[in-house]
């Protein structure tokens, strides 16, 4: 875990690159942070909450646990898919204990995983995508927290990534900015 903590500070926990090109140590660190770290935290939280007879555990799902397949996100996607499955099992294991598990699924956030490598076209496309669909942690929290506080059923999934939500958000932001949506569409078509 010492390696994972040092790597997280450098952003390595979000290893990005093709599996055939990534260093095995970077892939292991990503999985250690996103899967083992999440399960270790859940272990401590669930034990304390079981003793108290109540509580909620809210893991954050990520690219891989839901959504599209994105080349270059293999270790991250695998770690998030594994965490989602493990927390689904934990929800079932906690039945009757007063401990509940819910899932948070935010949209794109500005992290190392979504930074383009070097192609300037990728940079422009990413900037437009983030402007249209991305959000800050504060904005996501303002949407999630009220819903988390009123949720009663274990296994609840609170998602900011439903297609209609994303389309609506992109449309509103495009109208506000004047032309972003058409630029994104043009660049996406050109890149194919």
C-alpha cells in the first residue's frame, strides 16, 4: 500500500495507455489503488457500521464499471468493474445488518485518465467534451448529496451518466456557449 499511496499522489492510480504498452507495475498500482484500496476502506467501514447497526457505504463507479469501452483505460476499467462487483456482493452480505451500499456514477471529471497524450486534435476534442459533458467534483456533489441523504434502499445507483442527462447537459451548454456542440460534431466526424 505504501507504493499505492506514493503513486496516487503522482496520479498513477489512473494508469492510461494500451495494456501491451503499460508497465506491469503501473497496472498493479492502478488495481491496488482502485480495487484493493476501495475494498480495504469498505472492510473498515462495514465492520464499524455493523457494530453501530447502521450506515451507508457509497463507492464511486468509474469508466469500466459502466459505460463505453475506451482504448487506453484497461487497468482502470478492470479495477472499477471489479470494485462494482465486489460492492454489489457487499450489499448482499450486509442485508439485515443496518448497513447499506449505494453506488455513485459521476460523469467526466478532469483527471489524468481523460488527459490526451500528445495529439493536438485530441486536446481540442477533450476540451470541448469536458466543457459540454464534464463537471467539477463540487458540482457533482451538489447533485449527489441531497439524493444520498434521502435514499433508503440498498443497491441504489445514483448516476449522472444517463444518455438523456448527458444530451440535455450538452445541449444547454452548447446553447450557452454558442457553437461548441457543432465544433465537437465536426471534429468527431473528421477524426474517423
